[in-house]
C-alpha cells in the first residue's frame, strides 16, 4: 500500500488481525532504523506485526526515503523528513482505523519516534528497541564537509551503502527529539541489549529517567546485541523482544 505525501508516496504494509482474533483499542505504527527498511533486519517487524495481530492489534510499518520500496533517493532522507513521513502515516492510520495510535521505533527509528511524540503528544504508548534516544548526532566532520563539497557522500556500512546529503547531517545534528518529547506522559517501554556496541544500553536508561511518564518499563536483555542477535542461530533474544513488546502493547490497548 501507499500513502500520498504530496510530492512523494510512502510505502507501507498494513497488518490486520485474523478473523476471530478480536480487535484491540489501539493500533501500532512501526518506524525502522538507519539503512534498514519496513520489515527490519531478520524480519523483526514482520514478526512483531504477526505477534500484534494475534493479540487483535492492527499495525502499519513504512519505508523512509531511499529505503525499501521508496521511490525517493537516499539523498532525500533527512531527520525532519522522516518525522514528517511518520506524522503522515500516523494520521493516515488514525483515520483508517479510528483507533488511538501506539508507536514502536527501532534504533534510529526510535529517535524519529521521539520527534513524532513531540508532534503527536496524544500517542497512546511508545516503545523503543535499541533506541537512539538522544538529541543531536555525532559524526565525522570530514564526512560532512565532503557531502557539502560534492553534494553528497557515500557511507559504507558493510552490509549496505547509503548516500547522505548535507541536509541529512545538518538535520541530525540539529535534532532535539528528547528535549521536545520530554513532557510526554504516556506509557513507555525501552528495550536494549546488554551487549549493544552501536547504541549503549545506558541511553535507554537515561531516556526512561528523562521522561515524565508514570508508566515506564526498562528491559535490558542479557547478552543481546544491537539487533537482538536476530542474525544468529539462537533466536531467543529476538523472540523475547517481539513477544514482550506485543504483550506490552496489548496491555496498553
């Protein structure tokens, strides 16, 4: 499916409960991480969507600019653009279902989710996996300068190459989602891996301490890496995160 965003279309997958599963009073918008796509690494978002559907919860997962089935180049990807697309998807989902919206963000998607909370403070519940839950973003100044000089720069991530515009660096540097969302009082859950070397789990601990919610859950999964070991033979951590999150949303629907 596609959501009309004016000058572009946002690709999405809407997952609905099977007949007989009932319908919860909440639906979930899923925001993927940097250089990923709407199904997420190891199909973790596909798995989460199925777990939610089993609990009567509809979900929508989308691709940001330059990822998945997006028709835009990755040079169109910026922090502000991702927040705007998330808000567009949020409004579409609310209109389509008539339900309140919960938000799940993975890594950079959680940072975007925080930006969305500031735009949509009526969000019913917010969940983070390995969240980059902070203001700003550090990067190599020389990489940014090359992007300015050449119009873009290609970053090799090993598993993918992404072309970044100067605007990507600037909007990430200037982003203040944690500050902007600090007044959010809805329920939050932050899940991180104790062995995460990409986003230190202390970031999730600091996030839970920073928000004003009276309903806060922090889960540090012992031995889990940034992607919850989903690319290994042992799926225990990934399965735990998927089921924990589905149960949490079900309890808050």
